[in-house]
């Protein structure tokens, strides 16, 4: 079972279709041109961007960390990471995105 953030970050291009897309992803149906922001799958890095298309595979689903955001393109996801990084640095003087997302209640 995938774990979705209670305060999921949703890109502008998917805002109107968010619930339907999440339902398709949860039902293991292929979803194209949708990218997810997650915690890193490895020990390095702060966040990962993965294609929702890969979540039709059970093994990938099992390994997927909490999903923090959903976007209509990789470019949109990268813009959001850039925005979050800038905002985090302005407010906290660092780029600890995981702690910043905890402060915003996006990450539990």
C-alpha cells in the first residue's frame, strides 16, 4: 500500500484531476506524464522524483517511500523543489528540505 502525505503538494497542472489520478495509481493502473515527489529511496539525497508509471510494478510500490507531491511533468516537480529549497533557505538559513517539509506538515 502506498503512503500519501496528508498535506500532499499538488502541481497546478493536476489540481483538478488529483483525486482521479491518485485512485488510478492506488489501483495499479498505468498513469502517464505524472511525477511524484518522495523521500529518497537510498541513504543519500533529500528528495526523489519518480514517474508514477513505474508504480504498476509491485516491487517498486513496495519500495516507494511516502509520497509528498504529485505533478504533471518532471519540469513542474523540479520547479517545486527549487521553490521549496529557496523558501527553506530564506526561512531557515539552510537547505534541510526534509525538516522543512516536517515543519510544513507535509512530511510526518
